[in-house]
C-alpha cells in the first residue's frame, strides 16, 4: 500500500530546494531533509541516499518538479542579478 508523504519546500537560493518529509515527527523529520538541485528549470539531483547510491529519480526530485511554484522560485532568472 502506498502512503502519502507530505513535503515542505524552502528555496534558500536559486537552484537549491530544501525538501523536508513532514510525515515524520518533529525530531525525525530533520533526518529526512534533502537538497534538490535545479538548473535551467530542470531537476538534476538530490542529496538523499536513494539518488546518491542508485542515481535514480527519487520522490524528492519528483515532488519538486511537480510543484510549479517551487520550480519557479528555484529557477528564477532575474535580469537585475546579471
């Protein structure tokens, strides 16, 4: 049976998304926080063990790319920054 996993997203900098699995308790969820990288509007990697050891597209990567507001925030190309 598949269980719904709730995710919390934070974009601390362009190209970086902190993804936290909030379905765990407060103490455990800190152990389930990973950094997803986004380049040119494409999700490229994640620091979770599943992606690191298997080079597989993980649930954190899929959740990020399926959340439009997060992708927009992580992919911002602001001309003023150039």
